[in-house]
C-alpha cells in the first residue's frame, strides 16, 4: 500500500462557486510491525563433503517480510540457528550469517561414517532480530569422500592351478571399505605389485562383489617354475582425499604338474621331394620332445591326416616314408604342396597327443604327356573347315612345350595336323574325301623332352560343305503313344500266358494221371507163336473179337512221359467182304 496520500480540498458557495483557493493535504501512513517474516521454503536441503574445513560455505536460507525495511526496521530480518541434531562431534558445527542467511562450517570433524546428515532449526526475526519470528528446517547431507583406504580381509591367500591353462581363475581377494558403497571412493582397484615379472597373472575387479579376481594370463610351466608369490595392492577409483596407506595381500600360487603333450620341433616341417620317389623312400624326419622330462615317457608317432594315403611314419623315430606313389598333379596337392598332419602320443595317464605339420613340396617330373581337347569333332566332307584343338599338359616347364604333333595308325592318309606358332593349339584338317560316318583319328602329341601321349579324336564326317554345324539324323522308330500301347498289350499277353501255364502245372499236381493202364497196354496183348495151325485151344476163338480187330484200331492210351517212337505204318491184308469168309480163311 502507498506510504503517503495527496489530497486537494476546495471551498465553494451554495451555488457552487469557489470561494477560496484549493488546499493540498498530504497524508503520510507510518508502518507498523504487523507482519511476521516468511521463509521461502519450509525445508531447505544442502550438502557438504565430509572433512570440510571451517569456513566452507554450505548453502543459503532466505525469508521475506511484508513490513517496511527501508524507513523502519519492521522488515529488517536477522537469521540465527536455534538447534542442531545430532549434536556431535560438536553441538555447533555450523553457523549462519545474520544478515544474508548463508550457512558455513564452523568446526572440523565432519565424518560421513559417523554422521550422515544434520538437521538445523533456523529462525528469522524482523526488527533486526528483535521483532516477530518464524522458523524453518535445514537438512544438510554429509557427502562421502575417499577418506578411508580399502583393507584386505584376509591378507594372505594360497591357491593351486594346473599348468598350461590360460585364463584359469586362481583366487578371489576380498577388500572392505568404509566409504559409501558403489561410489568411486568405494570401488576397489587391484594391481600386482611384485612377483609377476613374467606377466603370467592378471587381476581385475568383479563389479558385483568388488572382489579382485586373480587369473592366469598365460599357461604356466611346472618344469620351469613350481611356485609364484604375488604381492597385490588395492586402492579406489577415486583418489584419496587425504594421505592414506595402501593395503597389501600376499598370494602364493602352486603350479600343479599335468601330462603335457609332446611338442614337434619345428612345428611345421618342410621337405622337397620328387613326385616319382618309390614307395619306402624316406621323405622327412619329424621328431617331438616331451616336456615332462622327469617322467621319462616314451613317444609314439602316428599319421594324423594323410588325405591321399601316401605317407607312413616310423612309430619310434618319426621317419616319414612314402607309402604309395606321389603325384604332384593330384587334387590333394595344392600348388605342388602336399599337407599332412603327424601325431606324437606319449604313454602318460591319460596319454597326451601333440600335432605337427609336414609340408611336402613335390618336384615335377615328366610323367604326363600332352593331351588335346575336345575329343569329338564334326566336319564336312566337302571343303571342310580346320578343327582347332587345345593342348594341355599337367606337368610344369620345362616338361611342357614346345609341342609336336603327328598322326598314327593310318590317320595321316585322310587327315593332316599342325601345331600353332603359340604352341598351345593343334589344327586338325580333313585332306581326303570320306563317306559320312564316324572315324577315329589317332593324334600323337609330344612335349619338349619327348613324352608322348596318344589322343583318339572321334570325328563325325557329314555330307555337307564348309563349316559343319550338325549332321542330318537318321529317322528313328516311332516311340509315341501307339508304340506305348503296343508294348503294354504285349506285356499283358505275356503275363496271361504265364498265368495259364501256372494253372496248368498246378492242376497236374492235384490230379496226376497214371502213366499207363495195365489192361489197356497193347504191348502186353501181342503174342508171337512162330507156328501155323494149332490145337483145340488155339482154334477156340470168337469171330466177333477177330472182326473187331480188323474193323478198328485198339484204343491206346499214350504215355505222356515217353516220347513216341516213329515207326512205319503197318500193312494190312484186304479185308474180306463177308465175315464167313474169315472162318474159311482161318481153316485153310
């Protein structure tokens, strides 16, 4: 509200006319201390590092007063601290500036590990501390600094680790720290102070447990060193706020002996041999040493990987010999080099196996003659076009070109051959007319040292002129749908015949007929007496039976298991016209 008001008064008559000059009236309102100070916050929060020295500024509190502070003291505020909790290590650790409200450290001894937080009651009073008052709370957090060194617990360790195992966990070192957990002042940093001159160990901090994890950085050698004594120190990520001693732990590491694999020396053996060495020839000597010298173990040699099956190794001395013929041009040899893997196995428990590599460089010999491709050509028998064939030789120089070509087996009568100037092709020409047909051209190629190779080229001669694309094809028998139907019909007929034959055979087995009935065997009813006439018993006969024999042939059952004998037909006398004549004929 305004501190002063200006008024103007006017004197007028009854009819409203001014009778005097206006008069200025100034009303001045004097302030009364009727408003208490008000803090801008009910609770003020701040922080200060532990170990802060006296005079260190912490924070500032502020309050306002609606009364006049310019002309009177009604709005002049003075600050003071009424209480401190806790009251240690001193009851007055802080002070507040009376006029500004700035809080400062007044005493030493702030220690987060003892008191983490202080609560102050601050008062604001107007009339420069003599009037109305109000209070507020101030919470001061003591922040952590690295004023506590980590300590090992325990301080000595002993562990055992097998040799030759890199990355093996040896031990876990524990350290305690009174500083705030999970802060840079608490997180530990480990290092090996002494005993790790060869760099065989490494130590790192486990972020979850803050432990120091000691591991082998490389494989240890029992035969070289059986025990290590390491001195490990621990610090924090944050530097010490004050000078503090560092803690040290002692770790004794005992190396355990294990059965080590034999080691080839050198691990990769190089050898150069001709590819035509005979089987049984020594190619290389590959030996291995057993690191476990004190155990006196024996080493046995084996072939581990021999893709072509060319090699053999002596089990005791490691001499590698040729088991089969070598071939530089084999697909198992890459760039004239054959790779094999050898094994060295000791007799430990369990046995240990070492590997070595043998690289055989195969020296070329002239074991392949030149060849021509392609081996099938088509030419016309009139004005034929020359055929160009590529020459290949799997050997290496100087066992290759320049090449020579010649024809053999009479092929030179109809053909001519010539090697190109570049030496990588041969031209074959038809020089005599031939009937359309397939012909074999015997082409003999020779390399520079004289190794020859006979290549048989199949030439199809066509009845055409100039370059030949293809010969007319002979008509082929129809193989369409009618042919398929005919083939199916023939197959069905064959199956039907086989079925009928099978039924016939089965029926014969069920009802087998007798070979020949005795009473009907005509061979047993034919008699020959060799005399004429006869007695009474010979003349006692039935003319009807005799007549029947002349009238028709007997019924004879033919045997189906005996082939019939082809005999000439029997000759019969003329038959009498009257049966009575038969008796007369007999009597006579």
